[in-house]
């Protein structure tokens, strides 16, 4: 396998052990890698490899992004699906398809995936998604006056997820149409239209549940 360090341009087809990319790049067709590091704009149709690490990078993928580990900070825009074992990122992630991973941890914003399917999800910031399937969902807000000072008030907005299917849920500032889980904790102005829970439902005074059902059947499993 090849190693490549580049200051800009096109990465041509090949199997690379290491790609260290400084400056704007475009991945050509049929590129695979052991580890790709980027600190600038990276454009690709599809992305296949082991580790993708961003250091204030911006990744734009017009197809699917399939790696083992996705980490770092910056922004990621994917028109297709993200598939990985672990996603640990600070910044913005925008996906038009689905996110499938074992562990998802994001500090920042996750925008408009059709479905997030993961064993554990931990988001500090803001999320808008159609559906979430997971064992453990934790959603907390970013609290800082610096967000407004630097023109990023959207990070502190109420999150919106249409459907949540989980085992354990602990969320802040979430609006949700339907939530199905074993144990649910709602805080900081959550608004849930319909809740089905099996073990426990806890809500602070600022949150509201319009309809609730204390059921006994097991929840749907994360896929």
C-alpha cells in the first residue's frame, strides 16, 4: 500500500495506507485508505476506508461514506449514507441518507438524516432527524453565551426528532412526535406528542407529554 502527503489536488485511484492531505483535495474514483487525515476541503463521490480524521476539515461526499472510525472536528456533508463502527465528532454533520454506527458521539449539530441506527447515541447540541433507533439516547444542550456572540445560535435550539425507538432515553429540549422506550427522562422544555414506556417516565415541570401509554411489551430493537 502507498503513503501520500499532499498540499492540494487530486488523489488518484489506488490503495493507500496513509493519506495526509493539507489544502483542498478531491478523491478520484477507486480510492481506499487505512487512514486519511484532512485539515481543509475534501470532495469525494464515495469514501471507503478505515479511519477518516478531520482537523478543522470540511468533507463533502456526494455518495456514501463508509469507514470504520470517523473522528475529529469541522464539518461533514454526505448526500448518501454514513456507515461506520464509531463516530466521534465536534462540529456539523449533515446527512441526506441514513447513519448506521455502533457508537455516535457528537458535540455540535446533526442535520436531517432519515434514520440514525446505533447502539448508543450521545449528542451535545442540536439534532433534526426523522427517526432514531438505539439502545441508549442521550441528548443535552450546549450552554454558552459564546454561541450567540459567534453567530451560532442554532446550536442551542430545541432539537426535533419525529420518532424515537430506544431502551434508555435521557433528553433535553427535544420535540418529538412518537417515543417508545423502557425508561425516559425529559428535561428543559421537551414536548412529546405520544410516549409509550415500560419502566419509568420522568419529566420536569417545563416539559410536556400530550399522550402516554404505560405498556408491557418489549420495545423495538435497534437495527
